[in-house]
């Protein structure tokens, strides 16, 4: 584990140094996601200008949910974005073979091979929304609340990673599962709103099947003092299960991989 940790930070440092050779591109990439987030926030603002509360949730409370989800997504975006390239850039071209001839875990190498600066914009937006909404809502940032929020954001990042790993690994069977990845990933937009506004079936989906809600709705509810019980603490366990399932799908698919054109 220690050697892999050192190796990861060495690869990360080299990756960032390479990108910084083109500083303007790095800067543009870092802020490119801001436009999309601003558009989403403007849509939310317009809706809430028309409807002051959404099933009892105010604009600032919605911004708290939004910020928590975007923070979780940003971690996956920055550090595990290479999963999106697995099918079309590696398996289809045969370039994935280079990960198999090196004495390093292929999944580790794939993830460590790319840092995506686009996620920086998401991180800045998420953090800004968390700070702004918590001030507006008078959330007390005690030491315990800070640790809780960090744990939920990290768990949320692993939820995104686990779901992406499952869908990306299907490329071993489909050659390129990118359309499926996009279809599943984009459902996280539902989790930018309180799950209680949806039908019960949708609530179940985003709590247990595609559990993006545990990265946003339940932590926000807990910080606001809403009664969500043990669901406020389920994120680390769900994240662990998703990552283990994802790694199992990865290992199964990897055992079937025979190279491009085979």
C-alpha cells in the first residue's frame, strides 16, 4: 500500500507538470465546468423565484444539497476520470494492453494515468455553495459537523466512482460502454433536489440502486436537523459495497479481455 501511495503521487505530480506546460489550457480546463454549473444554478434560481418552497425546501436548503453533490462529483471527476476513456480510447484501440505488461495493478494504473483539471471548477462551485448556504442557514460548523461533512463528501465521491467503475467495466463485453455510462451518470441530476419531492419508486432508486442521494439529500437533511435517522450514516457502507461490486465486475471483465481484434 505504501509503495502504491508513493507511486500514485509521483504519477499525479508528473501528470500535473505535463498539463502545466500549457498553462492556458490547464486554466481553461479548470474553469470550463463553471459555465455548466452556473446554468444549472440559474435554472434552480428561476424555479425558486416562482415557487418559494419546494415541498418545504427553500432555495438555500436546495443549494446545500446541490453543493454537497457537486463536491462529491468533483472528486471523482478529478481523480478517476480516465474510466470514461476505457472503452473507446483503450480497449477499442488495443492501447489497454500496455497496462497488462507492467508490474502494477491495471485499474490503479488506469486511474493514476490521468488527472482531470476540469473537476477543479466543480470543486470550487461545490465548496462555494456549501459555505454560502451554510452561512445563510446558520449551520453550526462544529468539529463533529466538519468531520461528518468530509466523510459524506468522500463517501459520495466513492459512490460516483463505484457506479462509473461498474458501467465502464462493461466495455470488456461491449467494447465501448460510454453511452451506457453517460445514461447512468446523468441520472445524478435528480439528486440535486430533495428526494422527498419524487415518487416513492424514484426515492428508492436514488437511495439504493443508483444511490446518488446519499451524497446529497441525506447529509443535507442531517445538517439541517431533519429526521432521516440511520440513513444519514449509510453513505460509507453503500460506497464500500459499490466499489467492491465495481471491482468484482472489473476483475471478471478483465479475465475475459483478449485484446483488440480478438
